[in-house]
């Protein structure tokens, strides 16, 4: 394969591969050891990045669903489905890494903290979305009903967060208005990790969309 | 408004003849309350602590039964097509069905409530009624939309609770908190944010469901 045949997707994969390696080096070698929590705190960088990317993916799915309802173009449904699938994986990673961190610092795998609980409800909503898609026959009907559920589900997320926040909070607030508790090296690592995960999301999305297009082509060929 | 009323009257006439939905909702709610009292009695010191949760679980589970029948009854004999062919706005159909669901769930709640106070030996508080109405409005607003959505879905009886419960979680939390607060005789100032949340949920999801209903019943 000559370099002329390289696609934008190949470039994206290469860049996110390099960025991920650099991110790992930053997390384990460059970022300073946290004074109180120790090395466990290093999970924080990927935890925040995964959670952020998960929420971003679900925002993309929400916008794609809205566009589908307005324009009725099948590709928007493809974007919504792909983004939900990837987003759900990132949210799961956020929950699992958060759980590990919680066990080490709060002494419990799970606390009924607002952000944890909101993420759990969010996870349930989008798992239901995927379940719903499996239960509907007919492409356009599936796309339409799934889009409606994705929109309604996304509207529910902030309300859920508010409801759950009024319980009690033990989750650390990293960024407060007064400033942040992170040292410059930690902050730089965090920003780099978040950017890397965002890049990884778009890489995965482009592969997932290609898969979607190929499966549609296959469907058409079979007919 | 008259057209909305006509849909409610149609559902009422249907229920007056068969009572299928109301009977099953009432019995199911009663079973839920009994199952909860049996399963918690041994470990909970004061039954009052779990009472608000039990009430709302009974209401939502029974409401779910009603909602899952709501549009299936329509589609069974091709009624839904007839309803959609009526020269009325889709929003009329949504509000008609939503209000009739609200009515049936409220009737079930009205029968269950005295039994609940007797079984848990709690003092009756009149303030509870508006809270129950608010909680039920939010529940039926989203429930009616999803009930229409699951008509054409495989395994629809299973799909409705899966779709509905994660979305109505905030309304459920607020309703349980308010019910608990009223039963404990808490000051209103401590509960206003829950009331705001519940009212906000009702308003937002009535609007969202009303707008989304058009897309759901398109065919």
C-alpha cells in the first residue's frame, strides 16, 4: 500500500495510537505522585477522560437523533446508534475505574453519590435504547422510535442529576470556581488525557460508521 | 377540549364494560404492598421508614400494568388506526389518552390509599393528595408516550418498564422524598426543592411527550 492510499481514518488511528502512548507515559511517569492518596490517584486521569468522552458521545447521539427526526436521513440514525454504542463503553469504563478509585479512597466499591448514580441511570437509559432497537422490526420504524427515545432519554439526564444531587455528596469536586486543586503537571496530564480520549472517540466513531455503511451495502446486495 | 373529553369517555365506557384494567391494577398494587410488608417486616425496625417507598413502588408497578394495556387495547381491533384517522390533531389523542391513563391510575390509587394507611398504621395526611397527583401526572405523561411507542415492538410488556423506569426516576425520587417528609411532619421549607423538581419534571415531560407523540404514531 503506497502512502497515497492512506485515508483520513488511517491518519486518525495513527495519531490516537501515538497520543494514547504519550498519555500513558504522562500518567505513570510524568504526573507527580499524589500526596494523600498515593499512586491510586493515577486512575483519575483516565477516569475523568472516559466519563467526559462517554457524555460527549451521548450528546452526539442526541443531536444525531434530533437531526434524524427532522431530516429523515438514514445516516443520522447510523451516527446515533454508533455513538450510543461507543458512549456506553466509555461510561462503563468511567463507572468501573471510578469504582476502583472509590474502593481505594472511600473504602467502598459503590456509594450513592450523585455523579455515580446519575452515570448508573444514564447507563440504564442507553442500555434500554439498545434493547429497544433490537425489539423493533422494520428499518425506518426502528430508526424513528429509537430517535424519539434517545431524545427523551437525553432530556432526562440533567433532571436525574439534579434529583440525585440533593441526596448527599462525597464525590470530590475537582474544579471549583476559586481555582483547582491540581498541580500544573497534573492539570496538563489531565487535559492531554481528555483530548486523547476525545480523539479516540472520533477514531472509533469513524470505524463504526464504516462498519454501518458496509452492513447496509451488504443488506442491499442480498436483496 | 371536547374532543379530548370524547377520548376519555370512550376509555371510561370500555372500562365500565370490562373492568379488566382497573381490577388487575388494584389487585397488583395490593399484592405489591403485601409483598413489601412481608419481606421488610423482619429487618426494618420502624415500618414508617420504608412506607413512602412501598407506596410509590405499588403505584408505579400498578400504573405500569395499566399503561401497558392502554394502547394494546386500541391496537387489538384496529381501533388505533381509527383513532388516528379521526379528523383531530395528534395532540388531542395524546392528551385524551394521557388523561384517561391518569384517571385510571388515580382511581386505583384512591382505592389503595386507605388500605395502605390501615396496613401501615399511619395517620392520614391530606397534603399527600396533591403530591400523589403530581407524581402520577409525570408518570402518565411519559408512560403514555412509551405505551404508544411499544405497540409495534416485540415483547412489548417487557419493553415498557425497561424504557419507562430509568426516565421517571427523578419524579419517583422526588415523590418518595415528599411523601416521607409529609408523613414525618417535616417543615415545607425543607422540601420545596423536591416540589420544584416534581413540578418541573411534570412540565418538561408533558411538553416533550406531547411534541414526541407526533413522531411515535406517524404510521
